[in-house]
């Protein structure tokens, strides 16, 4: 199973889990599985069309999925998926 690393600001929606194992074949399926398990995450990660929000960066290993195949990026069993929400301020 692939592993999703949950960033600190979103852990309150995942019962303070820092990582979660998912079985999706793509990043989109994996994020979908995550928001089904933890519905409070949906508004922070996906839009109304169930697409990853534009201000959320998702990495497979060290690669941003935007430079790969976006939500269709394939996920292997040993894949590490990192969610990096945008941080406002300055």
C-alpha cells in the first residue's frame, strides 16, 4: 500500500494520524480514499468535482504531480505521497 504523509495543519481531520496507508492505483484514487475515510478533509483537498484543489501541492516522492500526470499519476505499493497545502502570509 502507498503511504500518504499528512501535513500538520490537516492532522486534526485525521485523528492526528501523521501517515495513512492507501490502496489507490493513482494519486486521485488515493486522495479520494483518504477523503472517504476522513470526510472533514474533503473541503481542504478537493473541489466540487472531486479534483485536487489548485492551491494544494501533492508530491509523489520528490516530484510534484503537476510535472507528472497530475491526478492520474500512478501509485505503486511503496510510493510516498506528500500533501503540501499552501500557506498564506508574508
